[in-house]
């Protein structure tokens, strides 16, 4: 068993934690996390990934400012880094594998926060000995959550804080990208879709759109115009919205697997109309 609790509970407990205690992560927990990361070597679409836990030093936090991340991160004691080899779906695969690690870390009782930026030439890249054919689009800050007892309780009980998420009708469709999917039609897939909706995404843009087509669930990327150009166009970010799709795939598939809903991923463009919509087909879950 990879997780100690139901995946739905872990997904509901996760949030972007930006303030940590300065206590280093317990060696036993580090060991568990290292073992998990060492075993996370191939994404669901075949990309080779390399996931590593590195201890943070004070300079890492200030170094984050120069690489296009947003939001102030205080006292992270570790960073989970993930690199992907080149390939057509490499950023989706990396998003999937890193989010699986985020959920594992959440299950260990630690806080996490995704940080997306242009890390290729950063101190992280140097620490990892990044090869020229590897991509490092994001890192995950981690450590013990700082805060009052009330905030810590919230972390455990935070049930579906979906206030800041788009409603079903904007995300899930049937047949094409215009007809909203009803919960009745979603059937057994209500929970996987609901857990997908709680996934983190860069700037909370939630760029995923899902179309039910019989027994197949097509995943589309709805691009945010101008996103990824960086502040005033100065910092060129990696394509974080593709990473977001991998994160959504992870929440969806782990929940489906827990419910014993059989399925697998296939890339097979169904030809659904997307013209003029800034929408790109990515992958399908065939159940
Ligand atoms: C790929 C990616 C990149 C992100 N980059 C940053 C970042 O640079 N700084 C930050 O504070 N939060 C970052 N976030 C966190 C999002 O802002 C956060 O997931 C979103 O607002 C939803 O909030 P929640 O994670 O608390 O549910 C990132 C999230 C993702 C998935």
C-alpha cells in the first residue's frame, strides 16, 4: 500500500503551504520519502523521471525570487525536485509523478507548495547536475507546517475547500466541449472528477477540460491567453499548464484506482471541435 489513508482524504487535506517551521524533517520521514521518490522512475505516458529530495539552505529561499516563482515561501526545510527527459508528453508525466509525491508527502503529515519557474540555470539545476536534455519546470517546497493549532487542525479536516475552484459546468463536458456533464451521467466517475477539481494548478488557472465520450474520458488543455510569458515578458517560464494537466491526471487516476474503476491512458485525438477555443487535446482515460 502506497498511502496510509484513502486518497480522497489526502487530496482534501492538501493545500499550498507557504510557511514552515524551521525544524528539519525527521530522518525516518526523509527515508520514507526518499524510498518513494527513488521508486518513481517512469510517468504513466512513458517519460523517464528523476525525483529527489534536497535539504534546503537559507540561500535557496532567496534564490527562488530570481527564477519567476510567485508567493512568499517561508522556511521550507526541503525541496522535492523532479526532472523529465525530453519527449512529447514529458511535462504531463512529470506533473503526474511530482503530484503523486506531493500526495505521499501530505500523507506523511508534511506541508507542500508547488513552485513553477525557470529553474534550468538555477542553483537547483546545479545541485542536481541537470543534463542538457532534462527539464526542471518546477520544484516542491516542503517541511513541517507552521501555524496555530487551529490552522493545523484545518490541514487535517479541510474538507473540499472548493470555493476557489471552477464549477463542474465549466470543467466537465459530454460529447463535445460545449455540453456540460451532469453528475447523473458521470456515474461512478463523480469522485475522480471531484478530486481532479481539487488539484493544484499554476496561478490556480485550472486549465483542464474533460469530455466524456461513452466509456472514454478525453483530457484537454484550455490555455490561458498570454500565460507563461513571465513578468513583463522578462522571465520565460516552462509550459506549466502542461504540468497542470499531469497533476489533474494524477488526482483522477489515483481516485479511480482506489474505487476499482479499471482504465488506462491512451493518446488518440478524437477530433472533437476545438477551433478558436485555445484548447488542445492531450490524452484519454479509456475505461
Ligand atoms: C505548476 C504549479 C506552479 C506553481 N507555482 C507557484 C509559485 O511559483 N508560487 C506559489 O506561491 N504558488 C505556486 N503554485 C501553487 C498554486 O498557486 C496553488 O496550487 C493554487 O493557487 C491552488 O491553491 P491550493 O494549492 O492551496 O489548493 C503553483 C502550482 C502549480 C501546480
